[in-house]
C-alpha cells in the first residue's frame, strides 16, 4: 500500500510538472516532447527521484498503446481533401523513402562504425522512419500553417510510414537471431499483407465505427469513448491478423473524422486531451527507461549516425521520392529537414531487446540519443526554416469558443463565439445588416463583459464578443464574415501574398500592360489560372509562379478550382 501511495504521489507530480512545462515551451522554443523526455530522465535512475524502471515488456505495451492513440487522433484531424493532395507523395516517402533512408544510413553506418551489414541495416531500420507524435506536436505547438501540399505530405507520411519501419526491423532482427544470411521473398509477401490487410481493416473498421457514432443514441459523453475504444479495437484486430495496426488505426481515425458530423467536435476535443496524455505518458516512460550515464558511451557513434540521417540519407530519399511530383526546391528542403524522430525509433529499438539480441544496448542507446538530437536540432528550427522558405502561410482566426450542442435526432448544431478584431469586416455593419447565413442565428452580443441589446441599429465595435448558433458547414462563411486581421497580421499576409488581388480568369496580356511586365506572345491570351496550372497540376494556397519581375500567388481555392490569385511585385 505504501508503494502504491508513493507511485500515485510521484506519478501525479511528474504529470503536473509536464503539464506546467507546456507553458514554458513556447517561450523557450523547445519542442515539448523533448521537455517531457528530459523530465523523465531527471526522474529516472540517474536523476533526482532515482526511479529504476527496466520493464521492457511493460514499456513496449504502453508505448504501442500510446502510439495507437496518437495516430488515431492524427487521423481524426486530417481532412480528406488534404489526404488527396498529399497521399501519393506521402506513400512514396513512407515506402520507397524509408527503404532508401534505411539502406543509405545503414550502409554508411556499417562502413564508418565497423559493423556487419545486418547490424548496420538494423540500426538504419530503427531510426529510418519519421514519428507521427513528433511531427504533429511540433507543427501544432509552433503554430505553423504550412502550405497544404507540404503539411499534408508530412503528416500523412508520419502516419503511414511505421509499417515499413516495423517490417524491416522485425525482418532484420529475425535474420540476426536465426543467423540467416539470405533474404526470402516470403518476407515481401508478409509486408504486402501487413499493408493491404491493415488498409482494409482500417478503412472498413473506421467506416463502421463512424456509422455507429452517427446512428447510435448514447449519452453525449459516451461518443468520444466509443470512438477511442473503437480505434483501439481496430488496432488490436489488425495486429491479431498480423497486419499493420498502426496503419489501420490511422486510417480508422481518418474515416471517423471525415464521415461523422454529429458529435465530431466533442470527439476531437476529447481526443486532443487523450493524445496529450498519451504523449506525456510515452515520453516520460521512455525517459525513465533509459540510463543517462550509459548514453555518453555511445555519443560519438550517435552523433555520426544522426548526421548521416539528417544531412545525407533523409534528403536523398526525399529528393528521389518527390522527383515525379511538383514540389519546389523549398518544399523538398523543408520536408527533408522535418524528418523528426520521436518515440517510434525508441519503441523499435526495444525489438532487439525483447528478442534477446546481445547488442541490444547499442541499438537502444544509439536510437535514444538520435531522438534527442533530432528533437533538439530539427525540432527547434522547424518554425524559422518554414518562414525563411516562405512555406508558412499567414492565417488569422478570432474564433474564441466552439461548443457542440447534442440535440437527439438532429444534425449537429454549435454554439460559436468570436471576438471582433480591428480589421473585422463586420465592424462596418449593424446587427440588422450583418447578412448572416440562413442556418445561423445571432444569440448574444457582449461589450466589455456586459450584454448589449440586439436591436437592428446596434453597431458592432472592435473587441465585441458575438455568439451565434450555427451548423458546422457554415463556420467557414462565418469566419470570412467576422474574422479580421490585426495590423501586423495584415502586413504579414501582404508580404507573403502580395499587394493586389486578382480573379484567376484575368488575362496575362492585360496584366502585363497594367503592371508593365513582358508576356510571351504565345501566352498573351492565357488566363492566370491556365498559367499556374501549367506549373502545378494541383495548386494549393501559397503556391507561387514567377513571370518576369512579378509573382502570382494562389490566394483561394474552392472545390479544387482556382478562385483568386494575388500579384506580388518583386522590386
């Protein structure tokens, strides 16, 4: 009983410290996952609390469960149209890219460190995949609104590349344990089964789960739990079938997030908290599992492998895999750098440990050290690099509250609140001529914390809080009507997009006359849309195409069609 009480005391203290650390991370610029890892190490056997934790089986179980929850949450937040944009390049990176990374990193590591080819490739397989928890966390905490092509590719890649890394790791561990030296084509069949069956289980299971969430009449608090344990069940089902549970649970989250309308916001908000719990638990546990005094023995080897991974293997894989796709050099450079390593390499490094490989200490400590380096070096520089490469698309939102109303038998309705900023379009209007959509009703107007009468002549002022009843489909319209930009946001958007907004149907010859730039004769009758589509098959907001001394920047899209383009003068 005394041990249990101490466990609750110290466990609660570690979680409180980790949660409080989230307020310091943005100020310091330090990736949160690195902070959780360091807190775990400080509480471990070489730290202040001296907690000795070496139960690798429990760590593997907890790590796998946490990764399943994180991947399910990532799928919930991936919009299906972004999935279409980034699927093909992400799939290429998650399969061929992982193989190239493992091969290059493993071969160079074996040569430079004097390892056998199996040991070198196993090390490459353990650290060869990007980590979903690290990518989702860094992009979210740094507030990066990346171009959708780049953001979707990174998030989808990190969500679906685990099967290849797991397959290669298990295959090489089996070769090492059984002393085999030859590759069997049956192994390739196993991989195809893992990917194929995992995809089928994830898609069908996710659709069935979404159907249940939509049709079952439950207490509102049970829908998030149904989604959570449905995702865990789908992961377990795929694993029992020897398919990829990681791929299945990510695709299941994607299906639920894009097929459920009732209760979705509450489900996402609940899973946001659960995903945080999973990340904190996972990285605290991994910090406890490692022995810091042993890490320094492998520092030089880990630094060498990390350098090979970040500056040779990953960039080579990215540039080779994205060659057939329309990515600019800036986008390829950024994707190469954001090959973040997190919990997955450490969990994969437990495979040799569980299999009784004599050199398990080498693989585990090298993987842990590489994760530290990746989070420290790459995680700390993601934001500045995105801005330097012009990939962080300026956004603005003053939506301050969103509460879903669980009305039985009705389509989802939401209670939505906005704070009117100085640049809000609504400031030029009164309550009577606000022109709200038919499915939206104005409920309340607060000024300096006090309710204001909703008479038609009432003018809207800056810093007013306006609350409405809306359906989820009208939120985008409300954002355009009520959201404004602060002066610094407006200047940032102008610096990124340019000074002049144009329709995509405008002719190049006409623009050339107005803004004094040369247009090739064969393009004189081309519209801006045709010119951009000649460079990008599937353009996204933020894409830019140069013509002489001007740049056209994609400003808005609707149903895959170009709507507005901005013109940026390169002075």
